[in-house]
C-alpha cells in the first residue's frame, strides 16, 4: 500500500476520528487502503462500507472503538432500535480486515437494555486478528440475516444482506485469529461461515441462570457454520450482588443453541472451563434441530469437557468432516 491514513484522537494524525477517515476513504478511487488507529478510545458508531480496507490499531488493550446503543433505545420516529441497529461497528463490504482493535458496546446488561451488538459483520472475506469484541447480549453478529423466517422486529437503518429481493451470495466467510469475544447470551450469532482460531471465548457471569455462547442460523445447504478451533472457553463471574434479578440457582453456560434449526456450530480441540453445562447444548425449543446433528464438538479438553453427559442428540463429527468445514471457510 502506497499510503496509510493516520487517525489519532489527540490531533497528531491526518484525522481525529475514525468516521472522518472513513468519509475521506469513501471518496478515494477503488483499491487497497490502510487506516492506522493510534491508541485511544474512539467513541463513535461506525459503518465500514469500502472494500479492500485494512484498519490497524495499536493493540486491543490500547485502541478501542466504543458505543452504547441497545435494542430498547428509541429511534427518532419513536420505534425501538432493535438488535440490528444497535451495533458499534457495521462492516458491509468484502475484503475488510481489522488488527489490534477492540470493538465495545458498553450499553450494559441485556436484562435491562436488551440486545447490544458490538460488531455486525455483514460481508464476505472479513478477517480479524488480535481483536476484542466486548459486550453482553449478542456481542458479535455475523451476517447475513436469516430469511426463513426473517428475524422479528427488524427495523434497519442501512442495507443488510439477506433481507433484500435477491438471495445473498453465500457463504459469507469470516476469520478470527487470536481474538477475544466476550458476552453472556448468544454472544456469537448469525448465518456466516466463521472460523475462530486460537481465540478466547469469555462468558460473563449473570449471577445465576443459563447463558449461551453460539447461536447459529446457518443457511440450508451451507457446508460450514461456526467452527471454534483450539479456542479457550473461559468465565468471569458476576460481581457479588451485581445481578439483582432474583434468578438464583447455578450458573450454567451452554455451548450454543440453534437460532434456526439448521444452525451449525462445532467446537474442535477446544479447552473448556468448568462453567460449561454438562449437557453442552440447548435446542431453543426447536425439536426439529435435534435430528440434524449440526451442533457438536470434537477433541474437547478441560474440566468442562463431559462427552458422556452431553445431550444425546449432539453431533459427533469426524475429524475429516471438521477439517472439510475449515477448508470451506478459509479464503
């Protein structure tokens, strides 16, 4: 790349905000472009819609994109914002990559504010390296949205794949390498073919009750959904007295549940903490999903690996099947 745009909150770069740099980039001729984000907290809601764009921060602990929209917030017309407008960063163009950046939705507990998306990734060939995605409920949304049926209450402020008159060109492939995804309920969800390699998948305690990691809505005929390869599944307990919702009971974290019956998710060679529920999976009230065997794991280790106690309908893919899924995702 011949030139990179520099963003610095102290004014020492080309632009003080990421939004200003993206607006300038939108007017440039097509081609690869890099935007470098110096350390700082950028409180901005962002739409990234230029293909072949690379955003590079100075580390997810130093370069943070932060916003706080949530599903129950009101739009100017008085309607609720809904899940899919609540993102901190929306990526709607192919061949975009991010490195060393945290994307944060700090709206808070979903039991108070509803869903609050940090990253909404909605295009093919998106790559994330050493990034962090931090929120509570619905942290990472991986498009396209399911069509059959479409999600309830969708009220989108921008074009989104999956809901137009044409079927999206599938699959949308996404790669996460050495990243952190943190949340509590359905915090990795959507229809993409997404590979998480060597990532930390951190469940945040809610002070009792059940929570869920993956909520896939894989399209029919799509070979791969979510594959978590050599990831660490960790848990951060809620602060004492922080919940106050009267749930009580044990804190159980399920590997996932199907947002659509054909949702596919596989945990492959992952280290599971003791917070993982022995049953492993929940069918989300979709008994038809049980017959498909699309939710499963292979080669789990750690105190949360309990293959003999998993629900009987959980999938048990062979290594060759999982490796084929990974090949289908790579780009």
